[in-house]
C-alpha cells in the first residue's frame, strides 16, 4: 500500500504547505505514481488536509479531482485540529462537503477522517503542538 501526503494538487500551494515539495513538482510525482500503479496495480491513497484560506477554493478542489484521474486512488480528507489562533485553521464543513461531492461525482473514493478530543485540545497533533508553542 502507498499513501502520499498531497494536501494540494497545485504546485504553488503545495510548496507553501510543504516547502520541500518544491524539489518534487506534481508532474514528476504523478509520473512516479502512474509507474508505481502500473507495476503494482494497487490503489494509491492520498492524504489531504483542507485548511481555511490555503487550499479551500474551488480551483483547489478541481485540481485534486484532475490529479486523481491518473491512477485509481482513494482520498482521505483529514480534519485539521487547530491549536489556538495559529497560521493553519480548520476549513468549514461546507468546504469539506464540496470536496466530497466533487470527488464522488468523479467516481473517486473519499473518506473523511475526523479526530476525537478536539473539544479538550487532545486530538491528534494538538497536545504536541500545544507543548511546542509553550516552550
């Protein structure tokens, strides 16, 4: 099985989220994934966090749908767990639903991964991030 942290199917946005990805343009990633699929016949899983004001536009959704068409895949939309008023904020439910509808319309398997414990700042990533922010 292969899981890829994608988070954007637009190079400029992806580089903002994950600066190291500047060295690995999406076109090269897509070629590698197509090759991997041709050799394994295994569906690729894309991990995709949707953040408010970063990758929550219609063009982000459309780009993801286009990127997913190159090889059979599944998209895990991951609910972001915010800490305080940091740079990254959770996208609203309407945006998540727009992603779901667009992916399903394109016959792409999609699952929303939600974390428990948000209400007490104990969800995935919140405890470690809160401790780092306090140091």
